C-alpha cells in the first residue's frame, strides 16, 4: 500500500496546476441565472473547448479516440486539481463525456465514432440521456417507449423523463423498446437521436431547488435513421451496461473535495454563530459531529483512492462504487443536518446566510436530497451491495 | 499511488487468517474466558511473527511497517483472538534492545514469552485489562512509559471482576496505579498512544468485518416465511449498511497505517484520529446489527454476535475513544478560523 504519487504523477499534477493557474483567471463565474440554459451551455462548452485545446479533454478516453489516455490515478489527480482550483464543472458535457462518449467508443461503428467523438471532446456537441421514463425509474429495463420498424428508419413514440439539458442538447442517447414480446432486457435498442428531428417536445421540470435543468421529453413518431443504431437490434441493454466498465472509481472526486470545503466553511460558521453567551463551536455535540464528518470525508477520500487503485490494477471497480455512494450520501445528509443546526434562522434563505458563510449551505441542504436518489437510489444500491458483494439471495 | 495490498501483505493476511482458523477456532477462544490465556497458542502467534513484525531488524525483529501490522491485527480481530495484542506488539516495536530497563520485556514480548498489557495513567481507581494474563503492565503518561510487574499489582488486594463486560477481556479494579519504573521518554509515550490507537482501530476493523460475516452467513441460512431472511430487503439492507461501514473503516485504517510508515500525503496524527473515530462507531454498530440479524439467538451466549459487540465496546475505550478523536479533528477544523 502506497499513497504517495510517483514522480510521473507528481509531474502531471505540477503541469496541470501551472496550466490551471494560467487559464482560470480569464474564466468568469458560472452564469448567475440557473434557469438560463443557453447561457450554461455556452459557459460549460467554452470551458470544454479550453480543455480540448490544451489536450486535457477526454482525460480518461483512449488516445486513439482523441482522449489523453490517462491512468485512473492521473484521472483522479485531474479531478482533484480542477476542483481545488475552482475550475468549471463538466456541466452540460456530462452525458457526452462520461456516458454516451464511452458507449460509442466501446460499441459504435467507425463511421459513428468519427462523426460524434471529436465534437463531444471539443464541446461542439452536447448530449442528453433518454433512459428513464415515468413508469421506469429503478426498473429501467421495463421501459415502454416504442420503436417501430419502418424500412431504414425506426419510428419512435413515448415519453422520457429526467432528461437533463434536453433543451440545449444536440443529441440524445435513447433507449427504446423494439420487441415488446421478448424478456424485458432483450427487447431494447440503443439509438443516437438528433434533437432537431420533428416530433420531439421538451418540457422543463423545475426541481425542489427551483432549478430547471431537468426536462421531460415527449416523442411522437420521431423518425430515427437505422444507421443511428449502436449495437444490434434488441441488444441495447447490453450496450448500456458496457458503459459501466468505464467507471474507474472517480465519479465522486469533485464532490468529495467540494464537501471538504463545505465542512471547513461550516466550522468557520460555527465559530461566528452565538447562542446566548456561547458560540456554536463551544457546543461539544456540534464540535464532535464536525469531527466525525471530517473523519468520514477523509475516509471516503481514502476509499476513493482504493477504488481507483483497484481500477488501475484490474480495470474495474465493482460494487465498491455502490459502497462509496451509500456512505457518501449518508455523510452529506448528516452534514446538512449539522448546517441546519448551526445556522438556525440564518438558514431561511437559499444563497444568503446573513453573511455568516462563504458557501451556500442552504442550497446544498436541498441538493443533498438527490444523493440518495439520483444514479440509483440508496435502496437499489443496498440491493446491489447485498446481492453482488455479500451474495444474499434475491427477493424475487 | 497504489492503495491495494501488495503481494506480501496479501500473503500476510492469508497466513494470519489460516493460523487463526487452525489454532484460534472459536471453541478454543471461548475456553480462555474460564481457563485464562492459552500461553502455548500465544507463543505460536509470536513464532508466526505477529509481535516481532514491527520490531526493528536491528533489534532482531522483522522490521516491517505499520501498514503490515494493521493487516495482521485486522485478522486477529476478525477471529476474536483475545489478550493484549496491541500492547505486546507496541512494546516489541517501540522499546529497543539497547540495555535500557524495558529491553528484556520487549525481547520477551517479541518472542511470546512475555505478555504485556497497558494502561493510560489516571488518578484513583481504575480497571486494568488482562491483569491475570500478563507478566508486565506498561503505564503511559505525558512523561513517558512506566513498567510495573503484573504480579505485584495482583497481590496488592486487587481481584478480577466476576463479570467483565467482555468475557474475553478480564478486568481488575486497581486502587491506585503505582509509579513503576520508567522505560521510555515522553516522545516514545506519544508514539505509543498514536500507534496504539492505530492498532486498536485495526482490531476494531476486524471485529466489524467478523460481525458482518457472521450476520451475512446467518441471513443466508435462516429461513422464515419460506425463504432465507437475507432475501428480505429489511435484512439485506441492514447487511449492506454493515459492509459499507466495514469498507469505509478499512480505507481509513489502511490509510493511517500507510501514512505512519511515511508513505502517505496526510499528517499521521490526523489519519490515526480519522481511523479511530470511524472504528469506534463502525465496530459497535456492526456488532449491534449482527445481534439484530440473529434475532432472539443473537441475544444468547451461544451465538458469537455478543462477543464481537462487547469486544468493540471495550476497544472503543482503549487508546482514546471516538469522542476524544472527534474533538481533536474538530479542533483542527475550527482552529483554522481562530
């Protein structure tokens, strides 16, 4: 076991830091209006372009597909340093960079790859994800958006939900039902859907945070050319699962670093808030909970390094990712509770805690609700851990 | 960076696990609650290198690191091996052979001929662990480490408690700790506390993992309503939470061991505090959950779940409890704003 970085890894970190230092001064803050998705697209894709021009785009993509071909550890360093430096988030580029792109690398034809991979890396193309449906959340494979065979086209009708940034996306990775009579995992097909086709209607969904990046998407006889199919007819479930092989334990690195910053800020708030004659930081219960959360975040950073090391050795992470997500979501929810206790009535507005804090602990408290829901609810994660890691029997 | 066990560490873990399976089966371990420490088997631990592992090579030890030691202690905790494992390892690791007062004890500890306990000095009456089992007691305080002959303490009217919290951790109420003879300076005492907290956290990791294994095996076999109880999400999810605590704790303990060896990027005191805070909550929580998964049987003497839980409770109060280290971490966080 060795937590020290190699000379090559340290050199990579130094070079990256120097570069971030040289470019971040010219990057403005994220657009203030969270509902202006066009502005967010412009902001996020211009950062992607800067990464691309400097050779940092697709850090984890293989070099033959235009990526940097970095090791999992270099990927960890990249995410750690960009977060510590306050660089913009992957934002609207998330699906293209981390999901659709890797899927295309693994499963698409050379023609499809040459059409799509470079524009994803350069920030020219934004992708969204058309997987979930109103009736198919945790049970994704039960999806019912129907694709009928019509010569050299599929004709698609149905409804998708949680399609983040659909309003400003160029392409959608779309799962459709091509054989309703086959077992549910064997009648699904994976399609590239251009978002400018006729028959696509997008309606924004406003989240509990008041933000509008979520959308639902109504598809009414959308004609998608068959050349846009990735993988075989009815083989879309396998194509979708292949992407998970790209997961290298790096998914929450930005979150962990950001959480440590939040906790440090919260400790600062605890020193400022007074109740009667005492400060919140004089309250042993509050202090110890701060200490416990510090321990948990530190351990989760170590667990990240374990998962990344495992990926570096074996190429996979396995259920370690679910273990991480369960523990991380729990720590963040407890941190939210602590923030609520410390802030008291200063926490009654999002984005302004009466000058007590630098960071938005109130907005974070609401955002934290998603951590046990998005990308597989904690209930589903516990099933995965129980069945795949512990070998407990299925309840079916 | 490579935060996976190396081949030697994997072999070490397997070797100690095999030794425990063969020589510290649960019947043997349980018998020590009435018969006392099995000295022959303790010597076998020493012969395997458990106590000389972190002793410097110049003192005849194996000269391995704290990261190796935590891998070993984890396995010993998992098997519920009783006795002052941490103190005996520490004395062999930190007290040299160079002629000072403690050298004979350290030498004996490494070879398994001396069983050594420890106690943080506090005024007034206190419970001393393992007194009937040990040859020497090392008392730590801010000035250094002090050694007392165990027999002299036992004859001073101290009687072992009839019902110790953990049946495999005998405790004796002692009216007042004697000063003892000084065997190490304040710096070594500080190191003693830090490494002791780390090794205790490693034992706690093993206890958490062992309690989880026990619960998961039971959940696979025990049937109610016509199916294994582990198929029910209420039980399955409890088991998932148990292994989640174990994995997070394991990352913290391994990181602290690695950091103490100088192969980390963090401050050693910080990483040990992190490990001990998590060990304190995870081991007891897994013990309690293991009792719960076993239902009524979990509350019996016969099922081992209570042994994991009780040992976890005892270890929480060894080398500083979770609250102590949480305060230490909080002070670091809050201090940045002073």
